[in-house]
C-alpha cells in the first residue's frame, strides 16, 4: 500500500524522468547537427545510466551505491575530455539530460550512501557536473553554465545532508525508545521473578524446619515450590532476547507491575479527567495471565489512551476491549475522534507506538494501529499466552 509520502516520491521521479527525456531529445538533436553522431549514443547512454542509479530505492549506508556512482562519474569525465579535448566541443548542447541525472545521483549518494565512500563519490560527481558544459565549447557561456551547475550541485548536497540528518536523528530516537522499552520490560520481569524466588526460598526454609514434625506439610510446600519454580522458569524463557541496557545503573528503580486487573482504575482515571467517556469490555477470565503479557497489555491501553487525549480531536468515547482466547490475549482500543493528521517533516514525531511495538514483539505478539472502518483510530494487539504460541 502506497503512503502519501511514497506517492509524492514516485510523482517526483516520474517528473524527473519526463524532464530528462525532453532534454535528451534536445541533446540528441543538437549533437547530431553538430557532426558528433558517433558521440550521441554515448551521451544518451550516460544519461540513462544516471537514471538507473538514482531511480531505485537504496538502503541507508549502502557501500555499493557510491562505488557505482564513482564509476558513472568517471565515465562522464572521460566523455567530457573526449568531446572537449579531442574535438573542441560540440558547439551545441553539452548533455543537459545527463546533468540533471548526475544531480539526482549526487542527491541519492549524499543521502543514502556509506559516509566514507560518499565523500569521494560526491567530489567526483561534482567534478563531472562542473566540467560537463565544456563539451559544448570553451566560450564564456559554457563556463557560466558550469558555474551554475556547480551552484545547483551545492544546493542538492545541502538538501540531501539536511534530510539525512533528520533521518539519523529520528533513527537514534527510535533506537532509544526501543532500548528504554526493553529495559522497562526487563525490570518488570525482574521484579516478578525476584518475588517468586524469594517465596521459594522462604518455603524451602520452612520445609526444612517442619520436616520432622509434619512430613505431609513438607509435601505441600514442595508442591508450592515446584509450581512457583515452573512459573518463574516459564517467564525466564519468555524473557530470552529482552536484554537490559548495559549502561543502566544497577540500582535503577523497578517499574510497577500494573496489569490487566488494573485497567479499570486506569480507565476511571482517564474518564474523570473529562472530555472522553472511557468504557472497558472484558471477555474471559483475567486470572493466570503471564505477568509479561498482562503488563504489556496494560501499557498498550495506557499509551493508546494517552494518544487519544493528545491527538483524537473531537473524540467522545474511548472503548477498550480485552478478550482472552485459549492461546491469545487480544486488546483493542478505539475512539470516535478525527483521524490524526500526518506529522510535518519539521515536527517532532511521536515514538509511543515504536516502544509499544518493541514491547509487544518481545513477548511474541503483534500490534497494529490505523483508521477505523467507521472513522476514529483503532489500536489492536495480540499477545500469546503460552511459550509455544510465542515461538
């Protein structure tokens, strides 16, 4: 499904291709009329090659992209030397389509290329763009055209660096949120496991003292120890992959273990703040839910309600559904407010959903958020209740 951002990107690429096609026809006409028929295919080939480089979507930090761009810029420079040095210039078009294509390559390399390789590639592409007008001749007009292209290349670099900085800042913020969620989740489980292990130790000590007086009570204590140990080990297995931030302080405070049973007070507090009626619908028993699943469900609802308060303009009702199936705990939060508008590029984006996604995935679950069929906004989360489903 194409987003608005992707549609704008594709529209811009189509417009650039149309512009290059028009300029390419002008280049071809000028070169052939100047007697450089043998060079025309090479100039058109170079322009097409630039489109092949800047048109696809490249991953961030690509090393292959700047290397290919350097080869392309080197070929363009050699072609410029052949035309300007060996033949004295075409006296007509110098390859305007290729100039536009090289600017596109410079933009993509600056924004997406590996930082170390991108510096050399941008310098080489800049030389290819600046010297490109010399194919037409050594007159003042072509020298001025070269300076103009140099200014255009500078503007392209500045725009690409600006966008790359925004992407880098957003990525660092998302990584920070993910790390915080993992640390918080680990502290929740640490608190839960410490409670059960303490109970096991106390029961074991008591069993040792009553072993001679009442052996039957020892058997009961051993059964309780076994149950607590099994539950603790199950939570430890589900905790695999959820690592605490190594930079966190050893005495960092533990997060409170709020779970599904605390959703009632949470919604009551939310409704008492005024403006939106909060309703809770529970289908199935909420007892015996693994602590990491229960706390994750609570955080999903809490973050969704926070977003309703911040972004759901005109919302009157917020419904929270919690449904338990044999294998899953399903959570849905919906409101009837206006769909939140997309954040502008300069606005600070929210990372609450990023953190929730990380937390839900840590227990093997899934989460989605989007406009509802009847309007408003809906957040859905599915959390597995046992280890087999989580796997």
